[in-house]
């Protein structure tokens, strides 16, 4: 999920830098903010921990963060990890990790490309499931990447179905065992 997003990002950065119109050099770096929401049919106590970077491995295909801190890997506030994308790496920090209160947040950076804040809020859904709200704030670190950041933001806004299906698929596989 997030790994695929980063692969698209890094491929798009190369194209954006190579094809950027000269007018982009005179503009300011773009900031976009997009939110999506969905419900999962499982209780909050079971869903919330899955949004930790380490636990996300069980439902997000291809997600393989390499923890710098802590060792061994553990989901907690202040954890630092990296995600590789070919020759590029993004560095992530878990800025908030409070699954009991349903709040998880990450900041990550792709050097010379963008800074991202992902803010996740979970609450009890009306029919004993979990409501998930995810907000992405992306900021280009140079105007040449503005179009790519705009496109990435559009993709963020459409992610609810993929996330919901992946999380529900994890619970279905677990129940089948």
C-alpha cells in the first residue's frame, strides 16, 4: 500500500524533474491536504494497533519498514524507520502512537522531494466496528515537484477502498485459521 505509493512517487519525481515547465521554477512549493474515511467491521481495540508501522506488515502487502529505533522493532511514539524504494529511502518518525485513544501519526521525508504528515484517527463506528479517518498533508520541497505532489494528493484521496479491503482481508484470513 504505502510501498506502492512511494514507488509511484519516486518514478514520478524523475519525470517531474526532467519535464518540469520553466514556470514551475518561479512558483512556490505546493502543499496539499487530503482526507479519506472508511469503516471496518472489527472492534477498535483490534483495529487500532494495525496502524503501527510494524503491525501494518500483516495487512499492507509489500510494506517492509526497517526500524532504526527501537530494536527490535516495536510500534511506539518516537520510533524511527526507513522504507527503501530502489536507490531512494524515506525516513519516518512515529510522532503519535496512542491506539487506546485511536490516534496515530507519522511524519516522513523523501530527501529533496517532499515532507509528509499522515494523521490517523480511529473511533467506534455505530454498528460496533471501527471508523477510520486518514489525513495526508504533502509538501513539495521544490516547485519542480508540484505537479507530482498534486497527483499524489489525488491518489491519497482515493485510498479508502484499498485500505478497507486490505484490513478486512487480514481479519478474514485470521478467522479462517
